[in-house]
C-alpha cells in the first residue's frame, strides 16, 4: 500500500480536492463539499447532519450546494458510495503475502484501520443500508 495513503476518508477527499488532477473550479468545490460532508457525517451521522453544516465546513454558501447536489440525500449517497469504493481500493492494495495467515492478518488489520478512522461513516453505511433502498442495492 502507498505509504501516503490515509485510512481517513475525509483526508483522502481533501487531497483529491486540492490535488493537481482537479483543475476546474466546480470540480474542486464539489470535492471540497464531499470532504466536508464526510467529516460532518463521521461526527454526527446522517440524521444529525444538516446540509448547512456541510456548507460551512466547505466554506461555501448553503445555496451553492444545490448547484452540485439535488439534496442532502444525493450528497450523502455519493459520499458513502465513494467511501465504499475507497475501502475496496485500500483493501485491494494490501501487499500480497506468501503465507495465507499473514495475508489474512494484513487484510484484517487494514479493515480495522479503515473502521477506526471512519467510525461515523461506517455507522452511516450500516444505517443507510437499512433505510434507503437505493443505497442497499450497492
């Protein structure tokens, strides 16, 4: 695994938002908003999150959110979909071990680190998989 990889999803999104690959202002704003939403979700959960808090965290107006997402639900679904995909990337990046036991240990340690760094997001994934039919399909 890349030594610069972080298990914190919001830190990963912050790097995406400020990285060299994001050139257009709208794409940067969208990425900053997703990073902010990930931080708020991680701290407060889906029910506790207000879209205005994500806007404040991203340093944008609440109205600007609606240029990028239809509503809170759409924002959260995209953030959590990306979160699940990122988890898969991190797990697939675990270096292969010749010893199957060591491979199991390394993969589980990666999963534990992901969970420990994103407890609130993991809780949101569990909660929304029961509450939102479109999320459960993922």
